[in-house]
C-alpha cells in the first residue's frame, strides 16, 4: 500500500505478517505475467501453495461462492474432495480455457503416470472480466504466459496493475492485485493467514476506507463514469493453520465480512469467489497402507481465523487500489487511481 496512506490507516487490530502478503504463509509463492501493449492490457497471476509436486502432495482446500457470476474451473472437485493439486491461476474471463490447458500440460510433464496408471488432473482457474481496459476478444493470453507466471512465483511479488490485475477496475477506479496477512496466536502455536485479491467490482459512491465514506466524497469532487457493482473479485486464502476442509470452508465464508467493509453490496452481475487452502499437511496422491491422520484446531479456536480473514480481505482490496498504477487500454479507456485522487483531494 502507498506508504503515505498506509500510515494513516489501521485495518483491524490483529498483527500483520512481515510482508503483509499471502506469501507470509510458509511455502506460498506468487508470480505474474503481465501483457501491456496498446489495447492488450491483461495477464496471469499464479499462486503456489508449496514448491514441491502438488499433484503428488496435495493440500487441504475448499471453495466458497458468495455470488456465482463467474467462470472458474476445478472448484467442484475441490469442494467435493477437499484438496488442491495444481497451482491456482487467475486471468481474464476469456482466457480460462488457455490457462486450464497450460496447467494440464504443466502437470503432465511432471507426472508421467497421469492418464496412464492414475486418473487425470484438476486444474483450478479463476477469472475476472477486464474488457473495459483490455481487448478481451483478442484472447492475447497464451499457454506460455501461464508458464511464465508459475515460473516467476516468489515471496516478494508486485501488487496493483500487474499480472491478472493489469486490466481490472475496482470501485470505478483502477483495481488489480492486492494482498494482506494476519498472525493468529493460539495457545498451542502461532499461525499465519494470508489473502490475495483480484479486484474488479464495485462502484465509486460505495467505496469505504476504514469505515469512512471516501467514495461518496470523491464523487462530489470528480466527474467519473461510475461502473455498476459488477465485474467480480477472486479471493485466494492461504494459511498454515491446521484445519479440516470443513473448517477451512467456514473460514472462507467469512471473507465476505472484509469485502463488505470496503462498501460493496455484492451486485447481481458481480462474481465473488473464494478459494482457500491450508499448508499444514499434505495428502499423498498414492494410497497408503495405513489411515491418514491430520492435525486440526478445536472449533473453539476458529474465531481468531474468522477475524483474520475479515481483516486481511478488507486490506487486500484496499491494497489493490492503493498500489494500482495508471493504465490506458482499449479505445483509449482509462480509470483514475485512488492514490492520485487522494493526493489531489486529501480525504484520509
């Protein structure tokens, strides 16, 4: 988040991780591939739960639909089996198929038994529609861009108008990639919960920052074309908290508390999808000779995770706005950034 404004905000009361990003969760990494040339303003963002072979060593995972106006893949099996076996890839709506094909090829190269002696693979792809700034009809994202994003995954990744967030609009302003994390201190140990958001939703007059109606005040100063509350947000949740997939789903449902604190009414045409995973244990692909055992917190401890995901989601959305940089795209379309507006109109 822009340091000028970060010093003036305090989102919640929980301790943040050292980077204040989803990559504060041990093992998690994020990479981007950004396409920025004329009317092509789009890209890919990849989230890796760990650095090993995800197909062979799956992580506990789940999905939750807040509003189902979206075109994800892999979430049905994720919800049914409670596992994730590929990186999560985010891109624009019309590039979901390309991203799916790329993750299939990626997995086949690393697992020669797939489709031979074992089953197939379940790639998980999320999307938002960047058609205002990006010429989405050109389907510029190719398989190699997905590979590039996966290969670029690291701990200290960029936020704002990068990767899948390049062409996104949030609260009628420039949106994109944002992230945040919170530390969960329990009696038996300390854990981290991190959130990454791909923001492409909301209208300016609804925007709230730390409880203040900044959007409606900005509307008094500027004549900005106001988007309807539609377009979608992908919320990726990572934690090393030991949880079952059922407990993880309960946590993911609470992302809506942070989302709503930024002002959205979660409009009819806006897709809000939450994808979550825990790195506390891995599940081997091959059947073992003995029953599997997994650690899990007591239900009485889960309120701390509920609070953490709300705070981290709220801040991740705001980070996507503050870190966004100007983009001029299709037919000269552009959107102001929150940072430039607040420099001109000091409302914080």
